[in-house]
C-alpha cells in the first residue's frame, strides 16, 4: 500500500520524502493557498523535489472549469511542466470526456471528489489513472465509508480496470488501516495524521521501562 502526502507545503513534503519515503504527493487549491505561494511557483517547487523518481504529484486544474475541452487544454499545460504530474480533475460530467481524451494522449488523470461508487465506476471506465474517493467528509456526515471503499475496490477488480484507488480526506490511522483492509492501493493524508499513526503511548512506556532496566544492568 502506498502512502501519499496531502500537502503543498514544500518543507513538509521534503521532510516526508526523507523521513518516511512517502510514495507521492496530492495537492488541491486549499493546500496551495495554505502554502502562501502562487500556484505555479509551488507546483514547480514540488516537481523539483520528486524529479528523477517515479513518485507522482497530483496537481489540480482550475476548479471553475466545467468544459471538457478547456479541462483538456489546462491539463496539457500542467502535464508539460513535469513527467511526475498527474492531473486532478473533479468528478463532474464533463470530466469523463476530458479523462478519456487525456488518457488517449498519455496524460494521467486523478479523478477527485468522488463520493459514490457510481462516480468511481464511470471515472474508471473513462480511463482515469487514479480515482480519489473521499471518506473524511462522508464519515463526518455519518455515512458508512468502509463499505464505500470495499465496493469501489470490488468493482475495479471485477472488471480489471487499471485505475489505482487513492483513499482521500483521511483523518486518522484507523481510516488508513480500514483502507488497507479493503484493498485500496493508496491513502493520502496530512503529515500529522501519519505522525500520529506511527506513534503509540505504549511504545513510549516500553522505552522508558527498557531504559530503566538498561541503566540497572552492568554493560560488561
């Protein structure tokens, strides 16, 4: 299972690449705004961090665009910046035509803002390289996300689609584990979510106990 970092803060991304060997990056307009940098500046900086690797960076087209031809034009412009870029297009009806056209051109698309298995199915049929079902927002609305992810994985496997599934809007380690159990290919989460998941109070308790025993034991 791959771990992607959901961020556009270059220092965070560099840290995650160095410390956790994160497998890829996902960005969105909110993350870019939080970075405090212009869109083109920050995506070019991120591109340099993964240059020469197979790690992907998902970069989103202007979300105001609701025309397939304009989506394609914007995607081509972004894809030309870096071979690591996968172009994020939100899951709306014009996107399916755009995804199909871009796939024929060899441009990879991450179909994002997926909230139903039906949306996921059509995005996969259209040739999406990645699909991003969001779970955090659904769970906040008391919806079942375990079955949601399992259904998407089953549909993908039933029909042999090449699409990889990125479980997105992940808020905690339990959701990461659930995504892994369901068979998702990737999760994307913020740095703090991973750090909290890698940590456990019993580990610290055990370290303290072992240190105490170590200090009470003759070394030679």
